[in-house]
C-alpha cells in the first residue's frame, strides 16, 4: 500500500506558507532543502516542514491539498500550531 502526504512548508515562523502533496515526504522536503525544486519554494527559501498528514488514498491527498490551499492563512496557522506551537522543522523527526 502506498502512502501520500499533504504538507506545509515555511521559510520562518510567521513567514510564507507553501502547501504540497507527495508520495514521499522525506524525499520531497529534502529536495526543497537542496533547492532542486524550481519556483516558489526556491525563490522564497521555503524549506522548513511545519505540518504533514498521511493517507493511503492519492485522490484524498490531492483533494485535501486543494482544500487547504483555499483556506485563510489563519486556518493554516491554527493547523500548524495545533501540534507544532514552536514552529519546529519536522523534517528532523522523519
């Protein structure tokens, strides 16, 4: 069974937020950290993993990503701070 992840990255506490979806969150965040991924995350140095959730349903992951991208910033911050009040880089614990 495959796992899929919806994740939120930032560049610093209260900084810009990026939401993505992947089948390998550790590899994908590593790619962001290495600046392999061109575009928004590279331009704004967004490479700190603040939040992620896992599902075995790829369609559910894609829908969740789309849903979260439409959210107000306040809701995204609440989601992060529910389990990560210190805005720690969760990549270190993967």
